[in-house]
C-alpha cells in the first residue's frame, strides 16, 4: 500500500511540474542587463556551463547566465531602462533573478522545489527537509579534488538572495534560498537562510508558507534568540 501511495504521489508531482512549466513562460529578466563597471574579481558563468570565466565591462548578462563577485569585489549592472544594480562582494546572482514575480507564480515555483527536494517522502509541513534526509544525495555539489561539499557557493548564493531582497525582488530571492537549501542541505548558513525566506514570505503576505519555515527552524537545533524570534513571528501570524 505504501508503495502504491508513493507511486501515485510521484505521478502527482510530475503532473504539477508539467502544469508549472506550461503555465509560465521561460525565465527572463525585466530587461537586458549590461555589465557597466567591475571592481576586484568578478566572474560569469554562461548557461549550463560549469566553468566561471572572468567578465569584462560591456558584456551582457543574459537570463541563463550567472555572475559571481569575489572578496572586496563588486559589479555594476545596468538594465536597458536605466535601472542600476550594484552587486556586492561574495555574491552569486542569475540574470533571471532580476524580475518581478506575483504570488501565484511564487507558490507554484515553491511547490516545484518541494517536489525536487524529497522525491520519496511526503512531508507537507516542512518546506526544507532535515539534512539527514538528503545525506548522500547526488544533488549535493561536491568538489572533485577534496570530495567536500562546496559550501562557499551556498554562502555566495544566500548573499545574492539578500541583495535581491534589498532590490525588492523577494520572490526570486526566496526561490534562490529554497534552491540553495536543496542543493546544499548542510552548513552554518542554513538556519539564517530559512529565517530570511520566512521573513520575505511574511512580507509578501504569504503567511502559511512563512509559518512553515518558522516551524522548520523551531524543529532544528538553533540558539535561543533565533528560536524566540521564530516563536514570536509564528504567534503574530496566528493572530492575523
């Protein structure tokens, strides 16, 4: 019976994924991004390429590309409507991150991330599985030379999400956090990232989704201050 339920659940997940892909267009930014100025070490990764290459002023950051700033580095991006973004040091953002997203699309994208995170487990109350659930997962990004998970990339991605929140791209920031927690389920950044996602979702009035993150934080081994904050935020959501 359990096998039958899991099989049906997998089919359901596939169906929802297809709905998401059909319902929304391909990712794109709200305009072309040009790299106008750089300081320090700044690299770009094109499309599905794994290799980061040095970037030059005047290059175009396409939706499928990613940009990474090193220590004490920064990059200035200009959109074709004149909007300027200053990407801070030690951050990774994608060209497709610079776009608005309504609540319906965000909820569907988050549901898709939930499906990708725990393919063989039904757990509707945890947006992020415990680290033990994904231990040994092929989705973990492992350095081929050291056999260690590349947590620096995770930290850079979370920094990128903070930058996106500052630019009021909260939807894409939450997705970046969610994807990072799926790809890199271990690391000290984990609790802070979940709190950041929860606060962003709450600010978007997605209270049920925010509450799930707060409850997940309370289920983790965390310090008293963070626990107290999560409890207070949960109580505030319940009073709405």
